[in-house]
């Protein structure tokens, strides 16, 4: 897949997020003085292993674009990721 920017990737994730097993899947796009920021919070509906897999998957998707990524994955099945395009 090839997208011109993170906005297009973000829109794709919005489309397929309903197909992922999650208790919570929140996505916000904000803009401040330093530019756009994307924040995603995922709470697994299945297992810690699934959460770890999805965290690596999302990180891989966003790693294809020049961005600063901060990701936190907890053993309780929570992924929090903030993406800031450079």
C-alpha cells in the first residue's frame, strides 16, 4: 500500500478498526502550534499476545512515514500511540 501522507493511513485505519477485536479503539487527530498529531488508544478484547502483535503492526504501518512515534504497551492489553509527522 502506498499513501501520500499520514492522513490517508489514518483514514484507512478508521475503516478497518471495526474488524479488530477491541474493547476500546479510540483515535483522535489534533493540531497545535507544532503541527498535526495523531493519538490512538487500543484496549484489547482478547489476549496480551494479540495486543503485542497489534502494537508491532501499527508501529510498522507508521514507520513507513517520517514521523516521531511514541508507543506504550502494557501487560493489561493497552496500546497508546502518539504519532507526529516531521
